[in-house]
């Protein structure tokens, strides 16, 4: 990853997951707060899904090593959270940042099997690297 970047080494941002690309919607337009830290010299860092709709979540996301993008994914077991008065199971979380433009993208896989995928509006379905990860995770 180049050290030329439009993003700071640490940051916090909010993003709404307004698109369901697989399965039935679990949460309607959840507002997610993510934070990250990244060292461009060592190409190491970490991210967190801190909050969903005001509920403290604290899911750790690890770097995925994709080229030309900061990509992070959780490696947790499916876990139940109470969000907006309902119990939801989070299977996997992915967050991406374009270091050249600063654009953020995010997705959450819900249910025990990851059968529902809700994403930010700017998440292209043809984003093959991430969708391939999703498909692999839902099959295994």
C-alpha cells in the first residue's frame, strides 16, 4: 500500500447500511460507527465496529490484505446483540476505506449462517473480492 493517502492514520466515521444485497433485511438503515488505526509504513492496523444505532458493539475487524484498499473483516463466531429492541445475530462485518479518496464502505452479514447481507449504498454488488469472501463464508 502506498504511503500517499487522503485519509488520516486514525479515524472514526458513521455510515448507514441502506442496501440489502442478500436475504431479508434485519435492521432498517442501521447507523454504524466505525473506527480504525493504520500505519502506512508497516501496513498494519485494526478497525472496530463501535456502535450500531446507539448500541455499543465493539467488534474487532482485522486487515484483509487487499491491494489498493484498506479492508477489514471480523473473525467472530455468530453473536447475538440487542439492537433497537430486537435480538439480531451478527455473523461477519466488513469495512473498506479507499486511501486515495477516503471513501468508506461497509457491510454486515446477519443470521447464524450470514444469509442476509446489508451494505452501505456505495457498496457495488460486483465488488468481486469482498463478495467472494461473503460467498466463501456462507458456504463454509
